[in-house]
C-alpha cells in the first residue's frame, strides 16, 4: 500500500510528504525499536 500510494503521489509530483513520512517511520520509529528489541531484550534476529 505504501508503494502504490507513493507511486500515485509521484505521478502528481508530490513526493516531499511521502519521503518525510517514510524517513520518520523507518529512522525515528523502526530503527530504534528494532535495535531495542534485538539487543536489549535479547531477541536477536526476531527483534529486527
């Protein structure tokens, strides 16, 4: 769904908001959560 939505917005020449939303989701939410689960809760690959 993210790819389709991003493709639709790219066709409309509106790529700034999807880029910021993806960067926020991956780097601000996803990366710290995966790191915490993998290394602090000893889940290893399952935490990622």
